[in-house]
């Protein structure tokens, strides 16, 4: 199969040739031709000014009883006994979708000692909280959580399931999607309901250089993950009414082949990278490991996290767990401050989801300035201490 | 032990972008590379084989030219390779891709361990590894940075989490996805390089895997891309000039106007 060209509409302008990443389209004086390299990515379809290009339809078999699937669900995330903030953020997004569809919004909590957390989620917008409590759910394993969630979904049939794109969500949710034989869209940054009642899921691809909107027309539930901090946390209404409904999974669901032997939290005095509102990142411009204290001091002061570029991790100045970028972590904080980071694309793809990017570099031509909202050409060793000092002074900490 | 490592040939994504004026994909200078995360998967597979004995088979699904990616990893010492290629595979989403890969793993049986990179840099979904495991009903461990065989039959793995790391154990066969900390890939050796050029790479198509055309590729996919566009451009960048004191004040003022918490 390949993209199809409408002979009547094609004017041989060549826009599709430039758009095709496979180099699969050629154009002569009259018409464009698609060859076997076409992988049906669809980029030519959007590029064509004449609307002359089409793709064959997705025809996967429909989920049985597809119209009986109703309601929007959030797969809640529990860590260390508390509900992860991404769950609240997803309830904000889920509420909007549920209202648009005119259906119930439910959230699933799996673990132990969840009663207080469950009621709290009703205040955040949930109409119903499914609570699954069992010792087999702690510590978290992909296998048990996936099987329990699959069982619950098969019993209740929601049309949409949202989950956090945390390390946990990205690990077990694909198993849920595969078991249910449905589509899953990772790391969505936009979610909306179309006139056809379908979930329109928008996500970055190619390291954020391209955005794609994706649907799952024939299977249910429609599943999407969303990174923490992408959706806004909803307000809390203590007067909201909702139902807490316990669910007991079958014994087979509670067995995991993978056993957790030990679980260790990194000893760090700063906020974890993926959860911080502010990330202060140091690059090679810091010149040596000891100078990371300038970055750390600022991060601590604003309750932020410390990030590191790949090159400083390679130098051994910071551990890998702090690396931001293609082979490290992807972050989307409110503020990302890149200090002495040149801004190689492999770094940028890990942070361009930040709301505000500040670049501090003494080289005015550093590529990091191309993605920055605010650029500061300055010597780090003057600027960082001055910034830290100013914040301290204003707080009366002199 | 038989280790299968799944790799993907991807466009070098740093060069892929959409021209916001024309809304077309700019592909100037875009070459195909082995997905960077897959080099770590290959290294993990080779290390595991070197420690336990056995062989490593690399598989990839893609157009015929994806064979180059397999030759690149054969040059590092991977023992065998298979290319999954078929016109019917085109347009696969993660479901269809993982189904195809899973069938190929089953065909290579007996397989003790499947290793994937944590994600591919074109789609960044991190879904294919876990979905392959689901199709084969294998236990799996994601984001692995250390791997060892204990008592000849179980796998002990250290996996990173958002807050630290976990040590887990699983029986074999199993699937793992690995991160960079597992170790940087070795350099190609001369002997392997010579071999990699000549080695026969079997080609596997949908029929060989017992898959019908409607089960794979775009037809077998559950998700559909309906629109592709350029991300909203960052609003005009502002350079904060003047003395360091001025720069500090100007920055704080703007960050506070934007209500950045902690300032």
C-alpha cells in the first residue's frame, strides 16, 4: 500500500516531493508518482495544496460492542502511599473531555490505604473512584497493575483511558493497550473531542520538531498518556459529590513473575527532575565539577531540580539520573534555565516542552539561544551568583 | 542463551522539522541511522552473551534498505540477523509493529531474552518493547541499566525509576528495554566488520510469519495520524542586555510576571 495521487487534482507542483521523508515521490511535468518506499506517514497529504493525495483507510476490526463503551477514565498513579500529581492534572483534562461527551469521569486507584486519596480525587473532578486495594499491588509491578486494570476495563467499558507518561505509566500502560487490542498514543500534549465523538490526540514526534494528531477510530478504549506538568491541575471543590467504588480483581491478576527485590530512592536534596517546576541545568560552560554548586545553589533556592547536559555526565561531573536530553530524561517544567549549555539538538529535544526557556551563555552564537525565550549573554560565574544573591536579598536572607 | 535484540532504522531526527511557513517537512540532509537507544540494546545483548555464552540475533522491521542497520550491528559482533520487510508492513503503528516483531521472535525460538532500546527517537513512544512482551506473554522490565543472570535461570535487573532505581528479578524468557547507563556500544572489530559485509541476512515477510496483510501495516494498525503540523513557534526571543545587575533584575521581573513558582 502507498499514498494515492488523484490524477484530476494533481498539478505536479512538487510540494509532496519536498515533504516526503522517504524520498518516495517523484514528479514529472504532469503528475506526481509514489514508489514503494512510501511508508504511509501521511506528511505529503498535508503538504499538498491541491488536496490531491490520500491514504488508504485504517480498517482494523472494530471492538465488539463499541457503542457500549462510555465514560472517561484516568489511571491514577500512586507512589509512596500518595497520589502522584499527574493524576490530578489528568482529572482536569479528563473533566473537560467528559463534559464535552456528556459522560462520567472516573479514576482508578490501585494500591493500599487509598481511602483518603480517593475522596480527594472527587474534589478534583472525578464522579467515581474505583479503588482496588490488595497487598499484591505493593510494590508496583507492571504485570499486576496491567492485569488488574485490564480486568476492570473489560468489566466497566470506558471509551477513553488517560494515564501519566511517568516512568511507571510508560512501562505498564502499553501492556494494557496490547492486552485490550487497542491503540495507545504516548506523551500527548493536546486532547480534544471531535464532532465524531473521537478523541483527537496531539503529540510531538521527531524530538518535538513535528506535531501529529492521532485518532483511534475502531478500538476501545482510546488510550493516551500525558507527561506530568503538561495539563493544568484543576481547582479543588470540597463540596463535589462522587462515588467511591471498591473493585476486587480475580486472583490470577494479582500474580507477577517479576519480583521487586529492593527499591532505592536517589539521595538528593533537590526536587526530582521530572517533577520540578524549575529546572536549572549546567553544561560544559561550568568548566569543572565543583562549579556545579552554583547551579545547585540556585536550584535549591527556588525549590527546583538540577539538570545536566550529556557532556557533563560523560565527564563524570553529574550522575546520569540528572541528564536531560535524547539519551537522558525529557522534562517540561514551567521554567528551564540552561546555564553554559551549548544547545545541541540532542539536548533541546529533552527540554523544549518547557513553558519558559532561559539561556545563559557567554557565547552569543550558542545554538541554545535559538530556542530560548530569554537570552542572557554573560559570564556564568558572575551571573549565577548575582541572581542567587538577589533572590536571597529580596527574601531578606541577605 | 539466545538473545534477540530489536533495532530500528530511523531518520536522524535532529534534521527533521516542519517549515512553519509552508507547513512541509524539511528533510534536507536527513539520513537514516540506527536508533541511538538501540546501540545500548545491542551492547547489552553482546555483554550478556559474552557472560553467559550463546548467540545474539538482531532483527529489524523496515524497508529493504534497513538491512544496512543490521550490517552495522553485525560489525559489532552480533552473530545473526533477520530483516522483516514487506510492503504490507508499511504504515504500522506500535500495535502492528509489536505484533510483527513478536511473531518474528517466536519464529526464532528458542529465545531466552529479548532486548530493546528504551524508545526510538522518531516516535519516542517507548511502547513497542512492552507491547512485544505482551504479545508473547513474556515478563518484562523497562529502563534497565544493569543485567545479570543468577543461578543460570533468572535475570536480575536494575531499572531506573523517576525517583531512583529498583532491583528486580524475573524468570527467563523475558524482555527488557535498556537505557544508556547499560554501557556505551563497543567499536566494530575488523573481523566482524569483514563478516558483516558478506553475511547472509534472511528476509522475512508477512506470509513467513503467518500474518495476513490486514493484520499488519496500516491496515492492522489501530491508530491513525490525521494531521501533521509544525509546533507553535516560540514567541520572539528577548535578549537581556546591560550589566549583570540589569540582566538579573530584568530576568527576575519577567519570570515573576509569568508566575514561575519558587522565585
